[in-house]
C-alpha cells in the first residue's frame, strides 16, 4: 500500500517514523520473495501507540516485520503498509549476567557479543538468521536449547490495549516454536539472564553447532529455515525425504536436496509457487502418514 496523503506523511515525520516508498519485500526476506509496499521504520518505541492510532484512524492496515527470515510474503502490490523497528545503537547493554537487548538486534550478533563477554547458553542459535524479537516471538530453538529459557523480562507493544507493557519471564509461556504472546503483540526489547561461561568454552559450542548446521542445512541458499513444525515425536524433514520429495519443484520453489524441510528459492520463485509447493508436500505427507503438517513459516497473504 502507498501512503500519499501529505497530512499523514507530516504526522509520520513528527513521530520520528522513516517513510520508505514502494519497498520490494523480496529484498527484506531471506526467501527473496514478496511484493511491494511502503515501509515505516520506527526509531522510537514510545511512538508506537500514536503510530498505530494514526494508521487506525486513517483505515490503513499494517503488518510488523522483524528480520524477515521466517516469512513468506505474497506477490504484487500489497494491501497493507509494513512497520519495522530500527535498531538503536548500542542495541545490547550488559549488566552482570543480564543482557538488555533491543528486539531489532541481530540474533547471531547478540549471541557472539554476549559470548565475548563470557555469557553463554545461546550457542545453538548461532546460525539462526533474524532478529532477537522474531526469535522471541517464535521461541526459536536449535540443538536442544530455546531462547525462552533465558528470558527474564520482555517489553512488548500490545495492540489490543494500544500500550507498552513489561512482562516478567514467568508470565509468558514458551513452548516448541510457540509462545503465549497474542498474535498482534510486538516485541520491543528483552532482558536475558545468561549463564557465565568462558569465551573459549562458548566458542567451542558455537563451532560444533555451526558444523552440524553446515552439514545438514542448505545455508547458502534463499530459504526461510524449516517450513513445517515437527509433529510430536516425528521429523517433518525425514518424512518428506522418505517420500522422495527432495528436489520437488514448482517453478523456482524447490524442496532442498540437503534438508527436505527447507524449501528454497532457486531463482525467481513467486509466493504462488512456494505456496503451491507447500500445499503439494503437505497433501502427500497427509496421504502417506495421516499427519497434517503445520506451517512453521509465517505466511502473509495479500
Ligand atoms: N532427516 C532426513 N532427511 C532430511 C532431513 C532430516 O532423514 O532431509 C532426518 C535427520 O537425519 C535426522 C532427523 O531427520 O535424523 C532430524 O533432522 P535434523 O536433525 O536436521 O532436525 P530437524 O528436526 O529437521 C530441527 C529444527 C531446526 C533446527 C534443527 C537442529 C524444526 C522444525 N526444525 O530440525 O530448526 O535447526 O532441529 O536443532 O524444529 C527452523 O526452526 O527453521 C529450523 C531449521
């Protein structure tokens, strides 16, 4: 959606919002897929309630973008504007074993920054692309750990009440790729409480996870990580692989030949191609195993 009304543009500027016109979301997503929309970059958390009120008062729908690494965005001219937090500098402040991190901070950089200050625990997340806010919302995890374990406090914008609240860790439930946040809650900042470990020891853990990831996942290719959640007690990747669907394609959307739960954009795949591939695979897994795979990737339909 394009914003043209000079009054709205002036109000946005007054809120410190950086308005970027006709941005290709394919440039902002790791899948390299997505149509065009205006992008509103938020430089001050406290402007968010007023920004959302402004959009609501003018009937402008919006969606919140994190790092774009677990997201499949529809093609074409999109019927909403996209909001994104701009990361402040610095975006991580340490205080003993606590790390106060802005939601827009890069997850990998956060893991290595904390490691350099002898704070560990998050080694498994090292190769996971995206922001800390996105990781929190989905309770990102890998190699036996999940970010939720370390959450002490979260500052969140609650769209339902249009206010900013700070929640304590025990008020939030973190489950496998799921949290108790409302769908329209937006993560703004988090305080993590991390165990002390020597940099050397953390680095060793990081190296092992990197090696495992490199040997089993298509890291150099455009993907959104795993497409489906693992059903209880089973592996979506193994099921898809066992059905011989590696390399299955619709246009340039393709099941990775390295890890069958990664679907890659091997050229100029559209959202339509990727959605068709997802639905083919889901259908065949359902027929063969009677299991209805649930998306892990977030889909923004137009
Ligand atoms: N497998 C196959 N063929 C494949 C892929 C996997 O046979 O094409 C087998 C593996 O050999 C292994 C089993 O399936 O025996 C599980 O595979 P893997 O260890 O790769 O783990 P996964 O369950 O497929 C999960 C997470 C990943 C995370 C890894 C490592 C989900 C949906 N996926 O994958 O997370 O990186 O464990 O901890 O939970 C993501 O969330 O986007 C993601 C990639």
